[in-house]
C-alpha cells in the first residue's frame, strides 16, 4: 500500500508540474473570460458549469469512464454502449459526452480495475467496490465531492440518497468528506416474507400461520395430508436451498423468528457490535430446523438444490411454504400459468415466542461512483446521477424510453444508476390508493403499469397474478410496509467498507458456517454450533469484531 501511495503521489506531482508549465496564466476560469495572451492559442476556456442540477454544459464537455458489461446485455439494432438512448441524452440534454476508456465483462471487472488502480490509470468516473473506495481514499486519489454534492445534487437525488437513514452517504464519507456516490438500492426489498400456498390451507382446513408452532404444524400437514390430492407422499413442507440463506427459500426469515440475525452485525445489550451468526439465538433456530429435517418437513436432498431447483418444486405443485423476497411472486407465475387453481400469499414472518419477530435488513450498497482527483469537471458525476434519477424515477420519468422496452434492459446503459430504497413500497401505496379511488392520474409511468396489470388480473388475466401478489392491496409489499410501520426491522449495524480482517478471513468463515449449519440441520450434534462459534473467533472473527467496534466508536 505504501509503494502504491508513493507511486500515485509521484504521478500526481509530474502531472502538476506539466499542468503548471502548460497553463500559466489562469485561463479556463468560470466567468468565461478569454484566454490570457500567454496561454496556448489552441486551448479553449473551460465551459461554465450550469448551476441547475440538470443544466446543460455549453460548450459540451467530455468525461472518461470504465465499466463492466453484464453478460447477455442486448442492444437495439445499430446501437451499442457508446450509441444508445442514454449516451444520446447525456450529450443532447446535459452537454456531456461519455468516452469509455475500456469495458470488460462484469466477472472480470474487479481484476482489470485493480490493475488500473495500481498503475494510477483511472478515468474521470469509475464504479468501485467498498474496499476499492477505501483504498483509493487512503491513496489520496479521489476528488472530495462534499461541496459538489451539496451544490449540484438535485432534490430528488438527495431524497433518494437519504431514504436509508443516511447510511449510504455515511459509508462513502471519510473524515467528514464524501468521496463516492453510492449506487443506491433497497435493503427493505431484501427483507423476508413468508410465502404460503393458501389453496392448500383451504383444502386442509388450516388457518394462516401466526406463530412458529403454526408454521411447523402447517409444514407437517403439507407433507402428510396429501394437499395436492394425488394419493402420493410427494410434497414438501418448508422450502430451503443449499446455501441456507438467500433471496428464495433462504432461512433469514425463519432465523429472525428466533430473534437471530445471521450474516449481519447487531448491537448487544451493552451496545457493542456482535455477529448474528454466532449468537445463542442462532443455535436455537438450527436446533428447530434439525428437528424439522428429522421429521421429514424439509427436503432430504436440500443440500444439492439451489434457489432455482426449489422454485421448480414450488411451480410443480410440490412445495407449500418458503421464506423469500417480495418479488418471488414473479418466480411463482409459471406455476400459476400451468395450474390456475394454485394460490399463494405473502404473510409476515412469525415469532417462536411472545415477542414480535423483526425482519433483518441488509446493508445493500456494494458499488460507488468515484471521481479521480484532478478531473476537469468533477461535478459532472453529480449532474449525471441527477439525470439518471430523473429519467428513471422523477416527475418526468420515461421508463419505456430509459428503463426497458421490447425486453431490452435499457437502464443497463446508464453510466450511473440507483433506486430509491422505498421505490417499490411507495409504488405499492400509490397503486393501492389509485385502485381504491379508481383514479390513476397521479401515478407515474411505472406505477400506472402495475395498476393496469392488477386491473387486468381482476378482469381474469391470470398472467398478471404475480403483479397483484406484489403490488396489490394484500401483496408482499404490504407486508414489508407493515414491518416498517410497526418498527419490526433490524438494520445491519455495520455499513463501512470491508475491514482488513474481513478481506483476509470472510471467505474461510463463510465456508465454515455453511458446512457446520448444513451438518447440524441434517442431524449433526448441536454441540457443533458451539465449536463453530469458537472457531469463528479463532479464525479471524475476533479480529473483525474488534475492527467493526473500532469503526462504530469513530462514527
């Protein structure tokens, strides 16, 4: 790290000397004055920076960038990353021409970017990970965006960036200075609901589960009482995938019912940060899963089945319960298309005792947009983000132009991207209000699409069933909104960059956790959990715990 810092410092010194030699006389001021007589004749003045968040540069400017390209990215005929609706709008509406120095498949992006960072060869705007952000800040390689964000950030941008309570901005702030623009996404959208096959409940005369005991009794009935009516013992009670945790048939919601918050950092009674996976509540949840596995309520072969395989079981009518994200309804649509009698519903996660269950909310930011130190127009990154938010989510949003069209993900072309953490929750509330009043006039284009789809479903179009399960009055988003209203959410308390201990040890610790948890569920001694907790600390967990508590003390 020291050598890299010295290399970058030397490079910046050389650039500074060359710049002073070439630009003596102060041409390019923000007042638009003509170059002084001793300035190079072929050098043009720096354009005025438009004060408005969406103001256009005149004359236009050029910014350089790099990026990863998602596998399977499609373009309309004659278009490319450098020539599409976004690149044209940047140039025509903002006066910003984006020049990509290089692109690479997403899977290879980090490796190529690390080489560029090591050589000090950064473009004006770069998407980076949290650890890369931290390293670049330590190397003094980035522009301080604090005043630029304050001055040029639009009201919409600042609203979206604050919807997680400010943690995203804090995670990009070092010593009081903002060095990156977070790629906002929704942690709330990654909380768990409990998906229940309600036509099976009705057939077997069962109520919706209200407690953990109810979940277990329901799972047992779905296994033993032939809910599909084919006379065979071929149905599963509770879905679980081979990774144990995840977005579909993951067990976060189940563990949350035991007040366990695996893979996140939470505060203990003294206010210190502790890792949820090694707490006593996690032991209790594993013991209950072991009991369910022994009694045949879980798929005996779950250790070989990923989320896709579990979803195939659900769509084939062989599964009646699973925990997952609100949008898992989309993965259930194929089953509904085959069997119109199939009905599912999302309900709140349930508790194992008399205390309400709280759903864990992960810290969802993994990418930041940074500006290299010395960039000619560092404020352009803020203005580009303003533009992206406005065209995707603002009052003048045009999702059919900028988000998706003809099954092409147009939003992938945007240089900067982000979603409001409450975007889907607010869309649900707005759609329900419009349905109640029968007046969709206040809806934006995206929300109007959900509204129309729900009306189509109500009119008999089963292909729009999934939309109703997500955005309808009793949809999965209503469950998550209920968590929010009742303060039944637990945020990941650590939102900093990966610590050195995490970088060194997380892969080993995660592998160990999966091995031990799988063994316990499949019948291994519960004492294995206690050994795991000790090993976790010995293999780097203790170091990481010290690091995150040092971080907390400084924030």
